[in-house]
C-alpha cells in the first residue's frame, strides 16, 4: 500500500476533531498544520524507511516508497 499525504492528513484532522480542536472557520489553521505534519511524516518515511526481508529469494533490505 502506497503512502498518501492526503489520507494521512484526513486521519490527523479526525484525531484533532476528536480532541476538541477546531479545524474549520475563518481563522482556523489546524488543517494547515495537519497537512504540514502529514507531508513531513510521509517524506521522512519515503526517504529513510527500509523493510528487511529475512528469507527466501527476496532476502535483503528494501526502501519504502
């Protein structure tokens, strides 16, 4: 499954709403914050995460994309 910045943003916003944070309105900036967090998390995972396969013909380390 590919990582999705927009799907992660939606999940972050849902958790913010559950916690009582207002994400909509003239002065609300929580959606901007959620997008920034989602972008940073996905970028970090795609740049540095590796999966180790320990057996079989596919043994080795592979980057997460």
